[in-house]
């Protein structure tokens, strides 16, 4: 699902970029009158032929207004476009895992509450020296979860040491206690900003 979403995003952004590039180039060619200056021609359907041309003339704006099918078609196309854009926007949100599936000792899969595992990782991460706050979110598939961790560090904290302890202790404990073979993680570190204090 994530791979498909990335592919769709790239295709849509590529098509949008090409469309905007073509439109902007056409407006630039017509606005600067480069066709006449450089001595080349454009196809007959090309709307921008000189500085006085507009994107949509009066004839284009009023051509289909008297037709009975015009407004229902416009509304239907806009509704479909809005629905597609809303679907695309909602698809960008990556949902956190509700459950993690782990192999039990008897060979049957056991279900572990994802929020509980997140809370355990969070509490252990916040207990590390120099960590002010921790936020943990489990993503991915139930059989192969990944952890996203954000740490807010105190100014005196050593980021490299904190990251090493988080990886070697906190995340390792969570992986072992959940019976997971691996727990890939993405960690973001940010430092607490204090206001400067004035000395009297």
C-alpha cells in the first residue's frame, strides 16, 4: 500500500509539473512575443500567439452556457475531482498500528496492543538521561512494524549518547519483549529551546 501510494504521488506530481511547465512556457512565449522575434510557428490550436492574447476569451467562456448539459457536466466533473483530491489527501495520513502480530511459543500468532507497546517505548525513552519528552508511533504492517520516535532533548543532553541508548536499550527491549525479529526505527531529535535570561 505504501509503495503504491508513493508511485501514485510521483506520477501525479510529475503530470502536474509537466502541465504547469507547458502552460507557463506557453504564456511566456506569447507574453514576450518570442514566436515573432525568433521566427518560429506554433500549432493552429495554440491559444497564446501574442502579448494581447488571453488564456480564455469571451467566446470560450460563453460558448456552452445555453446548452442544457453544460452545468450538470461541470458540476459532476468538479465533484469527481474534489472526491479524488480528498481521497488523495486522506491517503497521505499514515495510520498507526492498532495491533502487532507476534509468534507465540506454541506456533500460534499472538496479538499485542499497539498503543500499549507505544506507551512502553515512550516511558522507557523518557527515562533516559537528558530526554524531556518522547513521542512514539508504530507504523507499517502488523507482522512487520516500524517505530517512529521523536525525542525532545534537554540542552545538556548528548544526542549521540542518547541515540545509542535508545537504540541499544529502549528499542531493543521493546523488540525482545514483543518477540519481534526486528524493529526498524526512525528517530528525530530536537532540543528544548529556553529563553535567554538577563542578568541584573
